[in-house]
């Protein structure tokens, strides 16, 4: 099939490359010439495992092209995926200007029937706005071309996006019951047929339910994390071990084991933004989402938990103190620093006068860029951060090590070397990577999240 993807960001690029891998002829459009140049020269603007191979293979096969030519992009695809950014507005609502601009471009240039797919995460009701924008542009041209807007939200995890796309646990597609909507259904069914060979993975529904499904999924997952984080903070006080509790409750199939990991808060491009956008939608309908508001508050608090533990141990004034930080990206296998907990911890440490040596397996460059912006008002604070070449190099003479991201590379270090390199053998572990008893046996003072009952000084 001939497919157009509008937006070669994280979602668009993965979607385009994977649809090409299935044998489709994919045209990816982006307004950013420099990004298109990188892609046309064989580069990948983001870090996503496996994506470079898929892109290279399909470019070589002539099934995947990148361009800034809007008219050609509209002419190319029978199915037009809108996968542009929806950054949060100041009030937390999703900014739809790029989505609606893409819709207008389609209306301006289309000839013949088009299926327009909202792939970006967009608030309930956006498909109607996209339809109206396309219809408006068609009317300006005096055209009456048929089209239908469907909602097909993505459920891609950063760091596992290619795998998630190629082996989806579900495909959600919302379409309407008009003649055009049923024609769109038929085309989408054909496009996704390779995923449904062994058993049907597609959930067909109305457009608004599909839009709502995406927000509900992310809100539910964020809720689980904040709930576990709140329990972990209490576990620290009552003398329970949150890891034992996690196993104890996860074995109930109604609860399940995944997404129950207490830690120093969730970050990324989806959870914080989608939780806020859903709250905002609710307010538009005069409803206050009490639970979701708490989820956000708990997460804001949780990003400060490591900093609080450091202060409790070393005092308010950290001048003269030096800390090592392992893990900067908001999660492993990505260089994404959006809403990363590391930024909150590093901010707290340097503002209290400490110096910090940081290390991340892939996010170093992005971290440097983002931290520079975080401290744009006070460059002196940025100067307190040094960027280490490897995890051991970050440890030299540090008063303690703080772990913020659960990279595999941090899971089994040589603890004797860690202990020898640190000035004090103290670890603040924001992702509960190690066993407190093992740490105690080695002689490391260990501060996890919700595990203080097992922590020996
Ligand atoms: C998420 C959803 O999982 C995905 O389906 C959606 O399409 C986009 O948002 P992503 O943001 O890439 O994906 O990351 P995810 O792996 O879900 O983790 C999000 C954050 O939650 C990370 O900061 C992670 O460290 C944290 N987390 C996750 C926890 O603190 N505890 C957990 O148990 C799981």
C-alpha cells in the first residue's frame, strides 16, 4: 500500500520504517530540512534500538523515502498518518497547531479518497477538528473529495518501539460508520493484516473511544507507578520492604506484576504530558479527575525523594560535597531527557552547593544540552556538573553515588571497585537495583526506595 507519514519524530519515524518493513511504499514528510537531510544521508536523529537497521534496509529497497515536499506527500499516500508533535500548552492541554496544520495541508492538496489517521496522541474530539480543517480547505478549493479521519493511537515504549510496533499486544482503531468510515476500515484492515494472521489483535471502536483509550492507558500506568511510590514512601516509615510487597501483590492476576516498580518518579514524553492533558480535558467538561491530580502530585514529590534522602544524610548545605550520578535519561535504552528525574536531583544537589559528576550510557550529549538550558539563568550551577567518560570515572572521590536510571550496565558493578573509588561507601538507589542485604554484607551504606527496613548503615 502507499502510505504517507507526516512528521519524522519518534512516533512517525518508527511507524514509517516499520510499515515499510511490512512491504508498504512509505513517504515520510517533515518540515525540518535538516532532519530530512540526516535521514536521507543514512543517519537517525533519535536513539532507538534496531531502528537504524530497519530504516537502512527499507531505504535501500526503495520502500522508504524522506522529503519536505508537502504536495508530493499528499499525492503519495492513500493513507496519511499524522504523527506530528502535540506539546503541552501552558495550561497542560495538548497544542494541536501542528496536527491541524498537517490536516490543512492534506485538504489543500488532495485529489481522490484519503484515509487520514491520527497517530499522535490527541485529546478526545480531535478527529472532528481534523475533519473540519480538511473539509474547510477542500471547500476553499471548491472540491468534494472523499476522506475519513480515523484514530489509531500508538502504544510504543521508547527503547522498545520497533519491537512494540512489530509485535503489538493490541492495535486500537477508531472509525465512524459512514460510507467513508467503512471504506477507511477496509483500508486499515488491509494495512494491519500482517499483525492479525495468528489471532486478531485489532480492537475496532468509534473514534472518540479510540482517542480516549490512549489517554486512559497512560493514565492507568502512571497511576500504578505513583500508587506504588506512595506505598514505598510509607513502607520506609512503617518498616516494610516494598519489593516484598510488590511480589506479594503482583502475584494476584487481577493486579499483575508489571509496572509496580517503586522509584524516583516517572518521566518521559508521554506520562507527564498525557496525565496533564487528560486532567485538562476533564476540566473542560467540568469534571475534576481527583485521582489523576494526586498521581501528578505524587510524581512531583517522588522526583525529590533522592534529594531528600541525600539531605537527610549529609545536611542542608552540601557545599564542599561531591556526588556521582549514574543514569540521566528518563529510562534505559533512550537518550530522552524529557521530564527526567535526574534533572530534579542534579538541580537540588548543585543548588545546595555540591558538585556532581554524571554518567549515562547514551544520553550524555542530550543531557549536556538540556542541563545547560535548565541552568540558563545561573551558569555557575551548570559549571558544577562534570560529565564522566564511564561509570567508574564518575565515582572518583564522591561522597556518595546516586542512581537515577535503571540501565542494565549499572546492575552488577564491581562493588569492591565502587567502594574503593567513593570517598564514603554510600549509595542512593532511585531504582532499587541492588539487594540491601548484599550491600550491607559488602559494607556499603544503601538507601533504596521503600526498603529502609533492610538497610544497614
Ligand atoms: C509510555 C507507555 O508505556 C507507552 O505505552 C506509551 O505509548 C508512551 O508512554 P515510555 O514513556 O516510553 O512509554 O516509557 P515507560 O517504559 O512506560 O516508562 C515511563 C516511566 O515510568 C519511566 O520514567 C520509568 O522509569 C517509569 N516507571 C515505569 C516506573 O517508575 N515504575 C514502573 O514500574 C514502570
